[in-house]
C-alpha cells in the first residue's frame, strides 16, 4: 500500500523521495520527530504492520500541543498549508484539519526551510543562508570575537526573563540565546572544525556520562550525593584529558573551569559550591556568621586603601557563603536589592519634585524622610 501512496503523491503533488520522505502513523504522530521541511505521509497504523500503543509526546514537543496530533501539526505548519487526501480532492488545509481525517492516508508537502520555524533545523538553515555570498552583509562580517558581546547580552536578558517564570517572553529570550549558539557553530563549520551536531553530541554525551545514577548502575539518593558524584566524575575527566594529551603539567583543579568573565558574586558562589561538594566547607552556619563578624572587624581596622579593598573583598566572599548556606543566589539577591533601590530612589525623586526642590539642596534628614515615605508607599501598593 505504501508504494501506491508514494506513486500517487509523485503524480498529484510532485513528491520527490530523493529529498527525504517521512512516514508516520496518525495514532503515534506526537511521538515522531517530524521535520516540516521534508514531505510527510500519514498512514493508519495498520499500514505499517504495527500495533497501537500509548502515544508518548516527543520530548521537546510535549508542551502546548501535548498529545494532540492535530495541535502539533498546527504548530509545525502554516494554517493555509494544504493537506492532500489520497483518493480525494477536497481542499483541506492545516487549519481545517480534524482528528477524524488522520484515520485515512494524508500527504503534507514540505515547506520552505525558512518557514519550518518550529523545526529543529530551521535556525541552523537560516543562519547558514545568511552567511552565504548573497546573504546578509552584517551576518557575513561576524566572527567569534565580534559575537561575544551579543552572547553576554542575550544571556543577561534570559536571566532577567527568568524572574517571571515560564512565559512567552522567556521563550523569545531563549530563542535569542540559542541563535548565538547556532551562529558560533555555523562559523566553526565554515572553518571545518565542528558543527552543531558536534555541539549537541558533546553536551548530550556529557550529561549521560555524569548521570550514572540515571543511565548506569550508580546510586544517588539526594542532591548532595549527585553533586559529590559530579565533582568526582569531572576530576576523572580532567585527569583522562591530561593523560590523552600527554600533558605533563599539573591536572586542572576543580575551580579551573570557572570562567574569569563571570560576574564576581556568581563566580564566588560557584567556587564555594564546588569546594563544598568536595568536603571543603564550614561545618555549621554559625561558623560562617562568626567569620562575617571577623571580616567586618578586619575591614574596620584596615589602615591603607589596599588593605581596605582586600578586607572588603573578603567580607563579600564570606557573605556569599552565608547566601549559599541559606539557599540564596547571591547574584540574584543583589540584583533584587538594586531593583528595590532603583524603585525607592525614583520615589524619592518624585517626592522632592512635588516639593519643588532639588535632591542636592535637601539635608540628610529631609532625604531620609523621603526615603521612609518611599518605603511606606511600597508597602501600601
């Protein structure tokens, strides 16, 4: 039967199997890695000599569509895209498609790669196209170095969007960040060094290797067990890499992989997390708080600018440890404090303007009164 469907699709809709052909059962459509830029024939499950089982949505496409095959197709294809019915000609489109139609064989023609935007290969294709000789002048000028600032900008925008949780805004920001990954992979592919498949393989293999309690025989009963196991595995990886390279230099330590470009508070917390996973940590929170008092005293006693700067850094470092022990992300906490100060200072400015005075002309007591008013305003808002 499948040969007959292919023959009819060739004749009626210009199918060219040489460019790839997807065949999927309507009953299990949600579990198939469909690529809209390739032709698709949907057939009843019996045609494939298979038995129906529970339709498990493909990971990565199990969000809004869930297990609804029609909703999935509407996410992948434009609404006005035609749906061919074998043996019939009724002008059905993706928008008018209904569940009952999936019981019979259907043909969905491929769409242009730049229109297959919900497919995993649309962005790589678009990025490659933009880099071609007749592509975009701006994209063609980019290098790994020129794109660095954009990577940071997009990462921070994702960070900000995470404050609101799972929102359409977050989806858009994650897409912007993903573009940066794809662009760097495209540049490397043009240089013949690696491509996106290598990027995906590297991280997927790493995750499997570092989760032997999920994909192997190891046991980890708590997040702490996982963290300790993670550090042991990374240490083994560093030793193996050094041996493979014939490196006679000392094996890299647990902190060597932390980028010096990270924000200082985030880097401090990551270093302390890694050290704690290896057992280097204060036994109790009280010990950390005592250290805060000690560092504050040393800052007070510092005699020179250099000593004050050093002691201030030590104090911040210990405060990050306090945050870590309380499960607080230090970077996020300071960002929240910055945002709060921004809001309250704007209220102070409005209050001064309402009095017809400039901030610089007010004494401390007047400014403090405006600040207290700003705090009170927040509480009643």
